[in-house]
C-alpha cells in the first residue's frame, strides 16, 4: 500500500522548516473518536468547538484535542478533562495545566494574552516531564493513525508523558510529533529519537536529528533557526531567537534582493531572516521557497506535485558580531 509518508521518505524529502505555526498551544483532553476537523467532529460539543476556533483566531493560539494513547471507548461522558496551555517563544516558554468539569469554562480565557505569552497566573504551573504530542488522527490522514498511534503507545509504555493530538500538519512526515515546553517538532520519528528529544528538553536543549522546526515561528524563520544551529552546532533551546523576518524580491537590474511588502508576481518567494544568539552574535539568513523537488502527494489520496520547500541560500554574520560569514545551500521544505 503506497502512502504519502512512504513517497516522502523514498524521495528523501527534508523535514526541516515544516512545523505547524503556533506561539501558544491550547490542548484539551477529549477521548473517543475524532473527525477530520476534530474540534467540531468529536464528542466535544461542536458549538463549543466553533466558539474556540473563533476565540483563538488571530491570537497566536492554536487549539487541539488530546487523548491518552491506547484503545478509546466511544464514551460521551467525561466528568473531568485535562487542559494544558503552553507558550513556545524563546526565553518565555512555559506550560500551565488544570482539570475542568465544564469545558465551556475554557472560553473565559484571555486568548490574546496567552498568544502574547502572558498566562496571568492561571491554573497551575506544569512541573512534570516534557510533554510529547504525537499526531494520530487517521481521519485527517491514514499515515497519522498507522504510524503515529503505535509510536504514541510505545512511548507511553516506556514512561514518557505521551499524548495523542489531533493535527499538527505534515502528514507525509508521519510519525510526527512536537515536544513541549519548547515547541520543536520532529518528523519520521522513532522511539529512540523521541527519548533523546525528551532527555534534551529536560536539560533545556533540543535534538537536530529529524527536527522540523520551532512552532513559535513561521516556516522561513524555522528554516533559518535550524540552519544556524547546524552551522554552529547549537543545541540549547533558548540560545537562538528570530528577531525579524522580511519578505524580499530581486532588485531592479541585479540579482540583489530588496525588502518589500511581499514578493512581486512571478518571483520566487524569498525572505531575509535575522537570527540572534544570547552571546551577542547575529546572522542574516537568506531563505527562498522552491518547488524543484521530486513530486510527492501532500497527503494520502492527494495528487502528485512538487512540494514547496524552504531553501537556505546563505548565512552571513551581521557587522560587529563574532560569527564567521559563510554560505549554505541547505534545502529545507515547507508544507
């Protein structure tokens, strides 16, 4: 049986620069079956699901349903459900948690403040092991169920704080997951890789192997962050930050690129990304979106097409910093 994950793996499509974008995650426990749009197609009240989507819109908060790994009874009654809210920005990563009896209480949250990284002292600080959220929603894509659910169960059996999650994008990179509090996502994951990622997160670090990027940023910034990390071999999660991302296009009569409000029609989309280090170093990273890879389906059943990918074309130290100037031809995909 051919799947999107098989096709992506066989063409060696890179996973870097493909993480879902969410500065803040709101995770709501909801066992039982999930539909393709789980917030409105599960045993959660669909009216509440639509209200949550509306409340989160434009705030930087991404809402997802979670459940414990294993078999799920088709039960409509849930007396208490676990909630997590996690912010993933560098230097301000945190997780808060609580349990509620009435999920409508969630609508009382200040979504704009949560998206900006201000939890306002709500709930309790989460002090447990790093959270591992494995995408397992087979109604979105069968690869997520076929590959994600066994991995989530294996992680839980091994003692990881593992949850199944409804949708984090990138079906073709299944099994795919992200680790909180830092929000770095991983694709084509295995249990040993996740163990390494959890141990790293426990120590305030990340692993670069199979890393898709940090959800706090958009995909050009994710690509830039990972490229600089590869260059200087930096694993500390909060050592790097992306302070600016500008869309650019070719300047008149030359191959230079000039910042503008967006790429001109027909131009290759491109960005200039400023990455800084806590030690004072800084880099300007040039990123382009290209579609010259081998055709693959974006999800199972989708037509073949060249996947859009983020390509880092150069990394240069900014004047006055201690980083060496260099160039990179790392090819990083986008969803």
